[in-house]
C-alpha cells in the first residue's frame, strides 16, 4: 500500500514540478492516518466475521430492507401530512426531537425516496436540499429532469389517522364497572369505557400488568417473524406490503401468565375461549402499520377446515406510543389511541353470524416510538347460548345507521394527538 502511494506521489510530482522531498514530508501524516483507518477497518471486519461464525442465522440488510425503510418514510409523511421543512429541522407535528438535519442526511433521504419510485416526495426533498446547498448541481439537474414527468394533483389528506369526533354520539356513551360477565368480576370489577354502541366497541382499562407485559415480550421476541396475512386462495399466511410488523404466537400451556390472560379475556367478555386462537404478539416499529382490513372471513373467502369465523377481537395495548400507532375504524369515524395496560374489544359479526362491514379497522403508522400489542381472536363456536341469533337475519352487506363524523380542524386534531 505504501509503495502504491509513493509511486503515485512521484508521478504527481513529475507533472507538477513539485519538490519531491517536501511532498513526501507533507504526505507522511496522511499515510499515518490512512494506516489507522485500515487498522480500524480490519478490526471491524474481524468482529463481523467472528459474529457470523458464532451465529449461523446472522443476516445483513438487503435491498428490500432499504426500499422498505424508504417506503416507511414516505408513508409517514403522507399519512400525517408532515412538512418537509419541519422534518429537516427535526420536528414532528411541531415537537422538536433532534437538531436540524445536515445536507448529507437530507441527500440520503432524497436518494432513499427516489429509489422507491415516489417522485413527488423526492422532488420536495430535492428542492429543500437545493435551498440548503445551492451549488449541488446533480440535484438541480434531477429536479429539471423529474418535474416534466410529474402531474401535481390537489393534496388529499389521509383522514383515517386524524382525530374524528361525534357530537351526538358522545351523550350516549358511558363508563362503568363490569361485574356481570363472570362471578369473579363481583370481587374484581373491570373498568369499561364505551367507544361505540352499534357495533359494540369497548375499552377495558388496567387489565394487563407491567410484569405480564414483560413476560409476554420476553417470550415473543426470540420468535418474531415478519407478520403475514391469510391468502384468500390458499388460506396460508403470506407477507404483504400493507401489513408491516413482527409477530409471534404464544399458547396457554407455555406459561401460567399466558393462560391467565386467556381466562381474563373470558371474564371480561363473557365469551367461551375453548375455540379461541393462540395469543398473537405484535411489534410495530417506526413506519409499521396495517391498512384497513377485517378480522372475520368474508363470504367470498374459502373456509378453513376445522375453523369457524371470528366473532370478536380483544386487542391488548402493551405500550404507550409517543406519536401515531392509533387503531382506527374508518366506517365509524372512531380512533383508539394506544394506552398501556388497556384492551380494546369489538364484535366482528352480526347476531346472524354474518360479518359486520362496519368493523373494518386499521393500525396507523407509528410516527415516534414503538407499539406493542397482543390479541385474542375468539371464534363463534361455543357462543351459541352466550350470543344467540335474534329473530332478524342480518346479511354481510347490511349497513348500520351510523352518524356521519365531523372532522375537527386539523390543527386542533394534531394538538390533541400530541397530548396522548
């Protein structure tokens, strides 16, 4: 390596008429610095090789990971209507979390977004970068090149993940202590908050302890895999872009705590847990989300042998989330913010056993923090006497008479969201 640099130095001196010994004297500190860098790099490579030898399953980031990170950034910007200028200043919804980004970081964001094909977002970042560094000719040329290919439509906000309120409905909603679903609740009543009446959506407060959360997280983390959705053709789980999270499954016989959670669900809801699914644990990192979906099997989807439909969902919140991560019901105009220790409950089916389309829901992208949840899906088998059919048949296409939501002004909605 030293010989290469010396030859390069002689060649450079020959066509610059430089004094060779002075040049060698000037280059010596650079050679020492280069040696230090190479030594550090060698140590770094050795550490990676040792780690790779000790862990056969060790993996490195792939192109898919890079594209996924870029897509998460653009998803957050579109969902929460984040302004490029504020992002560059380290702000999220008006709250400053870090120092302003450097030109280099802004350039990295621009490149990440560009490779995902989101030209409009890339152009916004490029224009900001050009303001920070007017001499960046490459970015200037990119702006001229891509502007011709872009048609700028009016901005449409994704209102699902903003605060929506009902004025008329609030007067009918109540809070209470639940004591009737199980005899045990006479001694330990559960705090219940009504969030919607028809369909039923409830929040049970303080129903999972910090210790239970720690055990569930500890058991789930080693098993985490990319979350999947059930294929309508094969019935098997497949990874998909509209669900970004990690998940694992825990059974009742693995730990008394998992069994206790299942019994608690039975106590809170009054439903039979004999045919309920295992406890699913999920973690959503920054940008993690789940687009609007149903928990029940639709009429046109194939039946799974030995498995009936999901009559209800219980979703435990195992962490608070600084910003984002809400559970939203677009058809109801309802937003549930994660509250550590609480659990959301809703019925997925009409009394007839047909799916209730009003229960379509989504997990909004996590903007800041980490969202931990676990859920139990309760099946209709075993509920025949607990939730019997009524005299009126409801088809899946039947829609509720739901009052239309009134969206608060966006500024106030953002302020309320920041207070959560």
